[in-house]
C-alpha cells in the first residue's frame, strides 16, 4: 500500500493472526490503487523513512534539522549545560512541529 493524504484504506495489526489487516474506507474500483496514511509526517521524515515526499501544499507538518552546535547558539544560556549533556557533539537535532509545544 502506498501513502496518501486522503487514503481509501486503513491498516491495523492483528496480534492473534500475526498479520496486517487492510480495510477499505470507501469503494475501491478495480484497478484503483489502494492507499493508506503513513501518518502526519513532514517531507524530510517521509523522505528519510520511505524515500518520497509530498507536494508542499499537502505536507501536514514541518521538520527542522540542525546540529547541536547550532542549537547551542540559540537556546537560553540556562539550558546549555543540560542540552550539551543530552546530545553528543555532531548530533543532528530534528524538531517536528507536531511534537513541539
């Protein structure tokens, strides 16, 4: 199944049968592609995980990636020590809009 922002099917995992179950959300005509949603993922995450991106107007969220060194330049001075301890040098930090508050 491929990803769509407007899927015509959904998938679940049947633990008893140890199998993926795909159910139609609406009528799927013969020859029509079956599409599920991979979730509200940004284009960088879609590309890194699945190897494709969506049109920018369909992208449901955004991701910003930067190095720890770049983050240290912009975070409050009071947070520098704990941030440095949490992330080793040269680590890339990814900020996802749907996970920020």
